[in-house]
C-alpha cells in the first residue's frame, strides 16, 4: 500500500491492527508483533529440482530479502480478498503465530519437515 502512495490509509490500518492485537492478546503490540515475525521467520526454503524423472524438493538457505517476503506472504495469505484486508483475521493470525499456532506456523513447520526429509538430496547435487 505504501508503494501506491496510500500512506494515510496504511497508517490507519496499522493503528486499527494495533488496537485489535492489543485487545485480543492483552499484551504489548510491539512484543506480540516482534515474536510473530520471529516465529514465522524461515531459514530454509524448498526448490523443485528434477532428479531421475521425478521432482524433488531440495532445501536451500534463503536470503534476507526472501525471508522477509515469505513472512509477509504467510501473514497476508488468507487475509486479503478483493484488494481488501480483513483486519480481524490478520490480528487473529498475528496472535496465533505469537503462540506458535495457526495456519502460518503449520506451513512453516511442514516446510522444515520436508527440508529435513530431503536433506540427503544435497549430497547428490555436489
């Protein structure tokens, strides 16, 4: 939103989001938001690679820019509908990820599990 020049709209959304998160969690907004990002911050990612006629997901280390992009993508995945952000869902998702629950954290953990299972494929690439 900030890229399109809607700074006032972005500030209004952040203030409303701050109020909703504080209302749901009864904790400091900055504390909850920091640990939400910390809990959703990926270290490894998966790349599809064709090996032996089938596609395998190979774990790779992500760059800092890609990590931040994936956190933002996971947070906004089920929240945006028709260019409108549902703040109640976003606040609920932030609080759930603070407590290590919810869809975003499950997606992250499933990526880690796939990366651990397929880590033996890294030796094939060298």
